[in-house]
C-alpha cells in the first residue's frame, strides 16, 4: 500500500499486475466470479502453496508465491460484501477456502484466515463509516493484505487490555491520531498493507476501554524487535515490532473494541482457525490413506497393521468436521439474531452459550488435530517421520503444536468455566 486511501488511480490495472508476475508459476490463474469459481480458485492457490510449502517452512519466509496467486484470483476480498465490489462469501465459504489452503501450506492458510478476520471486523463494525467503506472498496481493487496487532509487551496475549493509548491532535472534524505500541508479535506485519491495532481510547482511559484502529502502511513505522525462528507456522513471520502509526481520526472504528471482539473477532477467529487446523489434519489423513493403500497392494489379502489407527484417525477427523459444521451454524444463527434485532434484546443465556461454544470449538479442534496427526505418524512410521517423502507429516505436526497456544487453551478453558458458571443449568431432560 503505497498510496493514500482515497487515491483510486495509483494502482496499476490488474492486467498489468498479472503481466508483471514471474513466469513459471506452474498454474494458470483466472479471476473468481461465481461460487464454483471461488472453490476452483482456492484449489489452484492451494496447489501453488503446496509447491513452495517446504521452502517457506525451511527458510521461515513469507509465502509470497501463494499470496501472489491469491491476489490474482482476487480471493483476499472474498469476504467483502458485493456492494463494495467483493465476492460476498459467507463465513462457511471462507472457512472452506482456509481448509483447502491448509492442504497445501498451513502458514498460507493461517495468514489468509487472519486477514479475513480483520476484514470481518471492518465490515461488521465500520461499514457505516465513510472512511471504512472506502477502505473496503480499495481493498477489493488493490487486494490489500491486513494484519493485526492486539498483543503488547507489558500485557502479553490478553488482547482485552492495552497499555498504549491513542493520542489525538487537531480541531474536531480534522483530528489526527498517533499510536505507539510495543508488540511482541505482529504476524506478517512487515508484509501487510494495513494493520488493525488495539489501544486505550485515551491516555486517561481504563486498560479495558479500548478502540481498534486501521493503520495504513504509508503512515506506519515498524521497528523490528524480535525474529521468528519458531517450531512451526514459520511462514506466518510473527515477529515483534515497535509500531508507530499516524492518520486520520476517522480510521478508528466507531464501535468499542469489546463489542468488536465479542461479536466478531473471537467467533470468526475460532471458526477460521479451526478450519485451518481441520485442513492440516485432513491432508495428513490423506497421506495415511495413501500409505495404507500402498501397503495393502504390496501384500494382497492382508490388512496392513496401521488399519485400526487409520480408522481411529478418520473418526477423529470426522468429529472435527462435524464440530466445525455445528459451530458455523451457531455463528450463522447468532449473526441473524444480532442483525434481526437489538443486541440488547438477545437473551443473556444465548449470548453466554454462544461464547462458550466458540471457546470449546477452539480448544477441542486444536487438541484433536494434534491427535489425528500423531495417529498418522504412527501409521506411516519412518516414511512419515522423514522429511521429503510423499508421506511426511513432520511439518503438519510442528504447525499444529501452535494451535493450543494461539490464545492459550488454559486461558480459554478458564474463561469458559466462568461462562458456564454464569449459565443457568437446563431442566432435567432438556438440552
């Protein structure tokens, strides 16, 4: 992002951008138009991601090739409503894209999921603001990539409190903001066109009185404060930065961050993350099935020894898929209820139930995905343990070890316990 937000003439036409792409990508790409188009487009992007997944992991580098493909396919704006020029896909559809991408490269899928979380927050809580409406239109046109900075060195991973605060200067209607934040991680921050930053509303505000700000690249300075030599998800490039950003006061989302987090950020995060982890586990199971069939062909008439483990892995994967499907339906129901009436009219029990459901989705899928890949490793044996074979699952396992740590499962379980304590138990014989 090298141009001001309202400058619609600065970016080269898409045809010129496509022509500038390096030759030899190996996959012919075309713009997505209809529902069958986006599904096929995601599969083509997953093929590109898979081609470079090992080098992305080995070098701990950003998956440039996969995101060049995603931009050419115009999938970065998949969740933007049609009124702004986007594809207007549902959360379930975007989850399907995340799962497909995860078959090729978990880091690519996770970055894509985190980007869509930011898009969902802007669309749900900023679409009444002229500045944010224009941002969505520009995102569609230029296929901008959005990142997030919610953690803070003095706060840790508790995104519901901030130490830094917004500084406002200027007359009403012409105010500008300044924000300085020490972030221990900003995933793919150095590669993003915009970063959504949490901060206290003012220097006098309480730590939990937060706002969410869209910081644009041209007015944001990132001073690197830490590297990313991690066990897995190495392509997310989740480095630490000192972030200093300025801009128009209109870039601050009008809704309190507490509402954004409860209504959109957390439920969308947990469903899209779960989609990514399900995709990683699914790809591992596919490798186990291929290994099992190869063993069976080598000894006709005999069931290979990994058969029982394969049945267990498939059963666990199916439970993950069913749990994710239930969560997506719950999210759809909650969305319709919220937009069909006032949030204040929603029953407290339903709100608490939805929050606890989203929490248990994250904790259950993140742990079960690891179980699935561990079963696959036992099925494939040394062929799965070694890198560079068609049955290798070392990268899958390392990537999934991050899943229980992304908002630590222990913290989520403690929060879930509080939510369950606040809920009135159902009468005997009732759900």
